[in-house]
C-alpha cells in the first residue's frame, strides 16, 4: 500500500530498527518461479515498464497469463476518494490483486504513476516497505529505477 503522507517518527523508528534487515511480507504472488498476470489498466505503459524492471532481476519471471497457466495476479483500476493510497496489493486465495487508484494517479506525473506500479508489483514479489531511495519506500515518490535495497531484498528472497 502506498500512502502520500509522511510520518517522520515512524520513518525514524523504521530506520533505526531495520538497518541491515531485509523487508519481506511473508507472502507473495509467485508460483513455480513465475507470476502470471491478467487484467488491465489505463497505465499500461507504466505497468509494462514495472514488469520489465523486475524481470531485469533474475529468477522470477512475470509473464501474461495464458490458457494453460494459472492466473496469479490481476491488475485493475479503481477510482476511490475514500482511501489515501495510490495503489494497493491484496494477497488472497486465488488470484492476488493490484488496484491502481485513478482518483490520485490521474493527477500524478508519469514518474509517480511508474513509481506506484513498480512498488505494488514489488509487493507481489513478496517485498515489504524499506528505506528512502528505494521503490519499496512506503510513500509515493518520483523514483522509477530500483534502489540498492530493492535489489538486495529481492536477491535475498529469491
Ligand atoms: Zn506499499
């Protein structure tokens, strides 16, 4: 989940409590080394770029669902003013889900939209929130490339 608000005391706590620790959710959408995805979003270029970014790291392949594969992840757009998040990953029985919130994202820059898409896809890979300077930082930023901790968490987990 991605929030726009900064909570500095929490951030300071996370920094001092978590240095040198890895950040994992304990669940993910990976099935046999793959995430097969379906659904659609108006942010398709950001979504496809997010897939390319994570596929640039080895081991897990994020690929479109087919007739003969099980859909692990569904991407969808929502338009919700009653929440503060720009994107949300939900892990569930059956296909997991990434919701992209047009209520905020439609007014965001392409880089912010990219940041949210790459971040939520990172959650589906099992990554939890980490430090500033990384895509998995809890708040939305303009960062589109993976940070060093994004990569080390991924390498440690996979
Ligand atoms: Zn998040």
